[in-house]
C-alpha cells in the first residue's frame, strides 16, 4: 500500500516538475520565438514579392523580345530591302503590308522605315485601344543625332524602351537586309508598342498582379514613388517595402535603350504571408503556453499507455492492444458473443521442413513467412490471434466489428496465396530455395480454412495472466476445414456459412467441393474452394 502511494506521489512530483519547467521555458522563449518566427515570415514575404516583381520584369522583357522577333522578320525580307532601295515595283510595299490588321494582330503602335542617314521613308502610328491611326512621333524621338538613337550598328539590331510624347514605348530596331540577311543595310525598320495603361493592364491581368509603370520624371508627384526612385539605382535595381499592415510594394528600375533610368515598375501585393505569420506567432505562443499547462498530464497519461503497449504490443495484435487500452474493461476477464469469420492457416510439409533444416533456419523461415502473412491479414482488417507452431489463427470481426468479415477473410486468403508465391520467387532469387531443394524441401505452400460462426471474443486466463482469444465451435470448425485440404488436395477451403455472405464476384469463383465429415462434428461440413481469378 505504501509502495503504491509512493509511486503515485512520484508520478505527481514528476508531473509538477515537468509542467513547471515547460511553463518557465515558454515564458523565457516567448520574445525570441516571436522575433525569429515572424522574421522568417518577413523574409518569405520579401522573397515572394521579389519573385512576383521578377515575373513582371520577365514578362516585360519577353514582350520586347517578341517585338524584336517580329521586327527582324519584316526587316530581313527582300521586299522591304527592295522598297528602301527605291524599287518602283515595290512602291506600294508599305501601304500593302502595314495595314490596320497588321498592327492589331501584332499589337503594334508604330512602324517606321528610315534610310541609313535617318531620313524617314514611311511612318505610321496606331492606337490599339481605339483601333484608329494617329500621328507618329517626330523623327528626333528615334534619331537624336547621326549615329545615335535607334540606327542600329549591331547586326542583331537594338531593342528596349524609349520615352515618347505619348508616353513610354517598347521598341525594336533592325537593319533592313535581304531575306538571306545580307547587305549592305539600306536603312532601319522600327516597330513599337505603346506601354500605355491598356498594355500595363493586359500585362497585369496575364500575371494576375497589381502592376503600375511610372516614368522616373513623374515619380516626384507621389511621395511613395519619389522615395523609391531615390533608393533605386543601377547598383540597386529592385527593392521591396511595406506600405502598411496589409500591403507590400516591390519596385524595379527599368532602363531605356541607352541604359539610362526611365521607368519605375511597381507591383503591389497583399501581405498575406505576414498576416499568416502574425496568426502563426499567436497560435504558437498560445500553443506553447497550453502545452506547458498540459504537458505534465500528457506525460502522465501517455507514458503508461506507451510503456504498456510497447511491453505487450509485440505479443498481441495492435487491435487487441488497443481494445485493452481504450476500453474501460479491456483488461478484465471475459468477453462478448459475436459473429466472426475465423481463418486458420498452416504450412504444408512443415514436418519435413523442421526435420531437414536447422532450428535457427526454421525460425528465420517462419518469421519471414509470418511477417508477410500478417501484413496481408492486417490490410484486410483481420486480427492475428496467435501463431501456433507453423499455423496462424486470425479472426475477422473482433475485437473491432466488420460487417463484411466473411468477404475480408476470403480476400485475405487469396492474397496470402499470392504472397506465398512471391516469397517462393524471392527465395529462388536469393538462392535459398536451391539450398532447400537439395535437402529435399519443396517450395513453401500453405493450407487455409475459413469458417463463419458465433464465438466468445475476449480475455481468457487468470487475473494475473491472460490473453485475448476467440472461443467456440466456429474456431474448431475452421481448424478442421483447414485440415480437410489434405484429403481433398486443395489449398483453400471455406464453408457454406462463409459462401452465403460473399459478394457476387467471389461467389462466381466458388467451386463446390462437396460435403465431408470432419473430426469432432456430427454433421458433414459443406465446403467450397475457389477457381483461379
């Protein structure tokens, strides 16, 4: 009695010590945890903003690259080359090729053809929003001085963004060459696409981002953009900044074709990550406090359950262990009557195996065999009651109820046969089967008997030592049916009581094996086997 009290007192003291230590740790770690945890969310937020800003910049560059590809296709063309060379046969080249449909299909706002000395031969501007032509920008927008601007000296031309009186414009310039890209160049073809509100909106909708583009010169009108413009530079071309508790903005400096600062690309994002971080910090701190309060109780409760399950969980199935631990009367003697399906299985020619192999080899073989069969039974919801030498006794429908226990037992039996064949192939592959064959041991085969009936399922034994068992005539009948395989030359037999509970697909595979007397029963047993699937 005193020992029991001392044990209880020790548990309580342990509980108090653990709980007090946990609460003290929570209090000590609260501030650094908040700082570190929330800091990680702030870094994630900045990384996410930088990725979205990168997506916007990439999309803008891709648009410029696509415009450059279109420009190159038209510039390196014999017809364009002939037109700029003054070929009278191509005098109507520009008016025929650069019609409104060409602008709309290629999303062009400008087409300009000029000679090497920057003399404009053809120029047409188009408003994509209204679908109407408009006056093109003046020549000095594109050619500031001889040899400057968009008169490309590079073989692959130039591309980028420029400022026009109508606003920023994506442009691409390519030397006019023959279709084989030979020269000398007869001028330059410039194509442009206005980077106006409609184009920015299209880009924003494609990326599902809130995007704005503002000229650097106009950024002074907004304190936010003016501050960003002051912080951005070629050495620091991008930055992120929290606007308030709910919004975050990312900024990037966009340069023109001459690599001078031209635009500020701004992406505004909701601070979802930061808000999740705040919620996470609150939950984390609350959870830590709660854990400190209940940790001792959890240890007190779980330690005994864990130790108990580890102590005997390897000797009985998980279902049996759970029933003892979870049910108030799980560890009491006695049981309940219920309908179940019993599966009996043993190894054919076991006597020969045990005679020809060393005991250690027999144990190794049985362990591997039992492990494979137990996995099959577990997957079908069965419970292995015990291993009897080379035999397996399993029940379907206890301790937990299974409405389809008969079907599960038969399917388990079929899978056990297949798993046995897989074991034999594995043993053939690693050479064990050859060694056994030399000793006169055939391939491993099992006999299975299945019967459905009422049993008492529960704890059997004494108050100091007990085990989970199923007792009743159904258990004996399953054992006798299993032995009947020897007489009939079969590997799997099940009774009429099982058959009437099977679904149609298994009934269709059933083959009547007749009625046969079995030891210990006054009436013959009607049994069935299964045709191969």
